[in-house]
């Protein structure tokens, strides 16, 4: 069978399970896409750049989850170095890198990241 979907256009903050979700405008190459902030956490994956106008919405976070595909630059994804620059600028308490390629060995990559930054993994649970 086919899933029954009820699509909704996201045009601003919305409530989901009693939590205010703030959409964040980011870019996947030239394509506008959304990340999301909820409370003191944000989920911004599958992006290549975050416009300056969106960055203030990512300040004061306890948890920031970012795309960090690989070390080599990519036209539609943030790489480890780009995501580290965002972490250094935004200073969340904890950052997790996700949407990562197989070429990033977990142990080897995590050994190069500063305290408070690590690669996410399947089954990771983050308390927000």
C-alpha cells in the first residue's frame, strides 16, 4: 500500500507536540532547504551554507546537530572543516556531526575534534 500523507507548507514557526519549532533557512547548493530549532537545540543537516541572516537563530544552543559529510569540500554539503567553523562561531555546549560519509572513520575523526564536538552514530540519543 501507499502511505497516506497530509503535506503542510512550512511558512514560519509551528507547534509540534507542544514544542515551538522554528524553521531555519539554509542552502543545499543553490536549493533553499530548512533546518529546525526547537528550544535550545537545532537540527541543520543536508546543507552546504547557512546564510548570515539565519546565524542569529542558532545562538545560545545547548545542542547543535550539523551536516559534516567528509573532509573534502562538496557542492551541496558542509564538510568537517566548515561545520567546525560554525561550531567555533556559534559556541553550542555540544555539537554532533551527522550526514557523514563512510570515509570518516569514527574513532580517527573523533580524536581530531575538540571537547564538546563528535560524530553522531546510529542509535544515538540526545537529551534536550
